[in-house]
C-alpha cells in the first residue's frame, strides 16, 4: 500500500518585541511611509538578546507537535531550516530535538536561506513515504543580529520568527506533495550574502564587523530573479501535479516583499484573494515565513479536506522552490 504524507500539526512563534517602521525610517532618514510603500511591511519582530535560535524554533515545534497530538517518541526526523543557527558547529537540530523531547529522531540543519522550508518539506515528504514515520519540519531565523542597520536594502525588511509543520503518514494518494520543482541559479550567488565567516573569507580579529553582516547588492536584480524563479517553478510544479492553476485553493508564498507576491500572482493568473499574506505585521524572516503563514492561516481558517496548497519561495544563492501540497 502506497504511503504519502499529510500536514497534521502547525506551529509558530514570534518574539515579543514589535519594531514599527517609524523606528527604522527615523534611523535611516527615510520619509514616513517609505518602507510600507516599497515592501508592504508595517512592523516586524526582533528577538530579545537572551533568546537563541533554538529557543524560537522549539516554541514553534512544540506547538506543531501539540497541535497534531502525536506521541513524540514516534517522530523519526527533525529538519531545521535556518541561516542563523545557535553555532556554526555543531548543527542546531539535535539540540532542538532534545528540547522538544524527541528521543528517536534524527536531526539535521538545512541552510537553504529563504527557500529552506520548501526544500526541507520535499525531503520530509520523501522520508515519510519511505520510512512511514512522522517528520517535524521547523524553519526559524534571528536575522536582526545579522543585518547592517546602516544598509537600507536589508535593514528595512528582515525579521525574526519560527514556524513548524509536522508531517505524518497517510494512505490517501491525494495527500502530500503532488508536484514539486526545486531550482537554483548560481549566477546570482552573492546578491544577498554575509561576506565573511566561511572558508572563502575566514574570520580574523581585525575584520570589519560589517563583513559579518548581511548585505544586498542590487534589490532590483533580486526582485526580478525571485519573480522569475517562483513563477516558472510554479508552472512546472502544477504541471507535474497534473493540475491547472485554477485547482489551487490557497497560495502560501515566501513573504519577501508584497510587490513580489503581487507580481507572482499576476503572472500565474492567481486571484490575489487566495494568497496568504503575513508580511505586513511580521516582515521577512527568510525560511520561516511560509510555515509561519501556514500556521496563522490554519488558525484563521483551518485547512479542509480537498484543499490544494501552492507553496513558493526564492532567496539567496539564488535558490527557489515550489510545492503543490494536497490535503485529501
């Protein structure tokens, strides 16, 4: 009998500190309303100084596990999509699994930037199908500690958050990933980057600290390539699923910029009303935006049997991915 996967639990966590646009606009000398007009963001959340990445991730993961009501001893794998782990070594996922009380779970980090959750979801779905065990997928970031507050392109957008989804086995063939397309384009490898700290440019004591902060070279290039990648990947994923764009019930895109979401909807012919939007209040937390949006959307209007979700992301690298997920 063929096993597929279904989303059985959703979770999210955002830090308490709410940073409104006025605080950032004042610091950068921008006119009031500048950020919202160009990004759609009104506010974002930033973590407290004593919060770690696994603190955020464990709160979202615990909510998803509780929401699903599964025995934590049954979880076979924990995937953590993050660009801001607790440490460069070791990976943070084993610590996350420990905090969540998952004694039988494998655990690994995925550094897929904004596309990390989509990539992790594809891997999780495959694990459920081959092993028949639940997989916890968590995406979390504390980007407020990586932004250069003097650089307008990055400091106005990025935020901190965590989101989680628990996948469990299903015997319904229309559950799980119905179609997927994962893409990359290394031509734009360093459009969004943290230049130093890796093997290509190791840390040294006299290093300019700005080299350890995020930078965006050309926002227009990122915008154009993100729209192209998400649109083309969505066309292929929907075709792979044997569906039409009109068969999609809810579109859950990466919350990078409201104008990117609008452009993708327009090019795909998706009604704007079916797009889940959380960027206004929570900003861009990279890989965490899609599971955060899924959890919030499920709270507002629970996902129903027969719904088909279109999940799409693009980000640094550049990487991109689209998944058509069924809930039979």
